[in-house]
C-alpha cells in the first residue's frame, strides 16, 4: 500500500452469481437475526444467502413500483386541425387562449 494511503473498509472477494462479493456489516434486531438463522438452518442454506434473496426481492419490488408509465391520453381524431398544420406554437397558443381576457 502506498505511503499515506488508507485501507478501504469494504473488501471484495470471490465470484458468484452476481459477480464480486462485498463483505460488509449490517445491524439488525436480535430477534430478527435469530429467526433468520432458524429459517436458514431449517432450509439448509446460509444466512448470507437468505439475506441476499431478501434484498433481491425488495429491490425487484421497488423497481416495479418506481417505474412510471404515462397513460395514453391521446384523442381519437384526425390530428391537428388543417388551419394549424403549418402554424407555430405562438399561433396555436394564441388561438387556444383567444377570448379569455389574457
């Protein structure tokens, strides 16, 4: 390590189904940790695999919720009125607000 450099607090090691793994520390409630360990033992898996599966599920759900889709609000017509086909925005806006006291 170069002189004056500081070691990183995160370590990457090995490769798996998601690429390099990062070793980190998390704080969770004791009761939740005990229950998770019991489930992991009962399902013959590791706590790490259980936590990863849970994080993947939560992230997948949040990606679904965060995707925005604009509803189709188009009007079933024949497009822009012939008198406005070659008009600029200023002309169209002025016609839309004509007579409104603007």
